[in-house]
């Protein structure tokens, strides 16, 4: 119980000594993890060590008010048993409630969402809060956490290969970055939801995150140039031209000897499928007729992600991402020719684009690991990360095209379709965007005044002169009407 202790000071007022009033109470001693420390280490559940605390007040009224608050906090309206349970729950570290929250997500969201949430917790929350007792977290702690998220930080290096590590040069300026708004919001939301679990379990009375909101513009996602100190421009989509797609695909097929991977590049650039959706495609997802030049279509219903022990099958990104995308006649002809040589073309569950054997797989199968024909693994889907790193990115550099990501092939489809006159709502459906607003925000500059359905079929990409591959010919007038500055 808290009590008041009065004592006289050296100060005097009206000839009398001035008194100070101390409120004294005890509380448990906690270790670095935020848990109470036992008097006897051999009996962790035994009596806990206590420490005495005191606060000084100038008047008895203020001291009595504080005493009553402390004594009231030792009791609850439901009795001492519930109070004891609440204290035990409050002594548990935040890591305990983080685990409870993450486990409660399983079965209600995609496995990928669970993994991303756990990754965010380990990356941003575990170090400052994981070992602390949940009852000890205050609004001030949350404010410091918010400030840390919004503050610039040195750019992380993801190269963990010892052969490529270099010693840090103190003389070189460090590149600082700020977290993107989506990352800040995700980390903040994970902490909020973890503490919500603690509130429901009775460990704390209120969630301190609710009293410390994020600003409307939480981050700018801008990086600083270490040489100039000026902010770098944020990343923007980098769509390719039809000539650049043709050049890249031709280089992958002919120079690198990977015609299947080249077709996968062209297919991605002219259907707009995401990398995970491309990996998830199977023979049965194609709808092709035997008539040469006839249009086709592909159904996007699943994704596949490489995990330890095999491939994980999931659903597309959103409800609208489950869709049917039309295929132009020339690309349908290429697919018909390709399927004619596909050894599993009669199996609707076979991967549309196959993967590759590892060197260990090739050695076990007794084939040459450097033979692109012998190392095709028809039982597994294409590994887009491997194809992008080994063939697509080097091919871009070889033909003088911009350093586009694999995902920019999706932007390529959108820009080519919009520039050809397709209605933005139709293109949005083909892309599987959750909202038409997303399409407008990203591709507003490419939307033509013409509207309608598939009235502007895309043509087969043709090779251009090498000097024109790096950028569009500025001397040729564009058929795109800008919506801005009119």
C-alpha cells in the first residue's frame, strides 16, 4: 500500500519550517526482459524482489491524491483474483503477445501475409520492444518508436556473400534513406495490433499507440546522394518499347540459347502478368484454338512461390486479380508452336513455362549442366528471379536497353495497350488492379483519348536499329495525347 511520509525542510515560512510530503510505495524489480526478479533464483515462481519508490509533493492534498491513485491501481472492480491475473499478463514481454497475434493470423490471411508480418516485427519492433513487459510501454515509448521509423537511416546492404564483402571506408559518405510510407504504416500497424491483443487479454487497460497517430505524410521514400547530399528522385516505372522487347527476347533466345525463357519475357510483356502469376500458370490455363492467327486467352487463377521443400501455391494479389487476359494472334501462334514441342502438353496441370535443373540436379541426372536443352525441368515452374538475374538483365545491357526490372514488363503491357488506344478501364481489368484509380495514378500520361474494347490489337514487336534501342526516337511524332497542360 502507498502511504504518505511528511518531513521538514530547511526552508522556513512565517517562522515555521516548510514541510514536504512524500508518497512511498513498493514495486517489483524487473530484469532486462521486463520480468520480475525472484528473491531466490532457484525458485522462479517464489517471492519477488521489491524496490521502494517515492515521489515528493509540496502539499498534502496533492500527495493524498497521488496516494489514492496508486492504491486504486492495486485493485480492480472484479476483485483481487482478476488483479493478480492482470499483473501476470502485464509482466509478460511484448514478444509473447507478438507470437499470439501472429499465430492468430494463420488460417485467416494468406501465408505470405503471415510471413511478412513476422518479418516486419523482427525487423522493426523486436529490438526496441520485444523483451519489455507489455505493461511498461508508455505513450512516450511509442513516440520515440515513431520518430525512429520516420528518421533517415543508413541504407542496408543485402549482399551477404563473403566473396563480395568490402571493408567499410570511413572516408566514404554513407547513403541515408527514409522508409517508405507503406513500410512505416505497416510497422506501426503491427505494433498497434500486438498491443490490441494485450488489451483484449487484460494485460493493459489502453493501447498507447492510439494516442500517438502517424502524420498524414509519414515518409517520402526519398534517398540522399552521398556525393551531393541532395535527394534522389523516387523510383518510377520503366516500360520498354516493342523494339526493345524484341531485342531482349531475341538476345535471350539466340545469343544465350534460352528460347523458352525468351518466350516467357515476351509473354510477360504482352499479357501483363505478375512474376508470381507467371510461375503459377499451367497448360490448362491457356485457351487456344488450332486456327493460325486466332486470338487466345489465359486465365490467371493462382500464384506460386518458391519455399523450402517445394513450391507454395497461393491466390492472386486481390479479388480482381483473378481474371482472363486476351492474347494477340501473333503471340498465340508462338504459344501454339511452343506447345507442340512441350513434352507435357496433354497434362493440364503441367507448368506452362518450366524451370531449370540446379547443378546438383544435373549431376544426379547425368546431364551437362551447361546444356540449356538438357537441363529443362518440366515438372517445376519457371524461376523468374533466376531468369531475370542470369538472362533478362544481362540481355538488357547487351542490347543497350534501359535497366528495367522484370516487373517493368507488366508496365510495358499497360503502356503499349493504353498507347494503342485501349480504354483504361479494360486495361485495368487485364492488369488485375483492385481499383481503376490505381491504373489512373500510374498510367495517366499514357491514356489515349480513344476509348473502347480490343479495337487496337498489339502487333508483333520488331527489331529496331541498335542506336534506337536505348530510348524512343524523339523525331517521330507521338500518337499519345497528354492529359496535362491542355
